[in-house]
């Protein structure tokens, strides 16, 4: 069942109270973070990089490659190094993309959004080359009204820039939007943007996500539909 995680709202929300939903992609539309970790494991083994502890992995989840790789290597990296390492890791990840599938209930939730006239957008730290193939695998190649990449905003997650920009591209104030995320950095980004904050427990447990203080925690979109009484 969904878990209300932040107090202060006077009543349970209705989907019709909002104008749009902004989704993260990896870990939110698809439970695929284990595939990214598999690609990172192959990459780390090649360069003899020690496996980060769980706290470091959690802190990096949802962030841009330009912020992840200097931590992995333990030193600043040139732009050329960042580009080369990111391309190498993402190439490894794309060999695993045949395992990508939607989070349970996603397509049904999108149909309810359509029925209520809500707009939709993606706000993702993923590189451009991953977005199209992921949406193709999810059978959503042209569904979203706007796609905002972490590389297109000044400050990546956990700053709110990417969710604010996604809402702007849809023509709505963030306060009139729902934001859905699976990572701690992403949830802080959503919360600080002013959106109604939904944590989806595909990557972390519900008890772990409670620390991010979202408005609600769900395990999948079927639970989210029940939360909105759909």
C-alpha cells in the first residue's frame, strides 16, 4: 500500500488537482538501476576501481555522469576523460537494455492521466543516447510532451532546476505538477521544486525513502492509482 510520508497537507490529493506529471526515467519508468550497476561493475573492474560503499552509491544515484565519474576515480577529470568514460559505460549499459520493462501499472496510470487531461514530461540525468531506446523499449516513443536532460540545466539533481525546467516546458508552475522519482537526489530535486513529491520504491526500500520526506511512497503505479483513488 502507499505510504504517506510528509504531513501538512489538509486532505488526500486528487489527480484532477494537478496539471501535469513529471517523471524521472531510470528507476521510475523502468526498474532498471540494477542494469546500470551491472554496467558500472564491468567498468570498475576494467579500471580496477574499488566498489563504493552503499552510502556513496545512494548519494550518486540520479546524478549526472559528470558528477559520478570524478567520485569513482577519486580525482578531477578533464572534459575529454569524462566524455570517454561516460560513453564507455553507457555503451555497456545499452548492451543490457533488452531487459528494460515498465514499472507495474505504468501504462494504466498514463491512460488515467490522459483521461484527466494532464500533461507529461521526463526530467532525467540520463544521456541523450539512452532516452530514445529506453522509451522505445517501454513502447512510449512519442508519449511525453517534453523531455529535459540534466545536461540542459545549470545545476543537476539534487538541485530543483531540471524539474522546474520540465514544468516550464509544459507551461505549468511546478506547484501544479506531480513529480515522481526513485533516487534521493531526485526526490530532493522534486521536493525543492515545489511539486507534489512521489517516491517510487524500485531502487530503494520504502523505509529508506522515508528519509527523503516525499509526500507519498509507492512501490508501483498500481499503488499510485489507488493513492489517487483511481
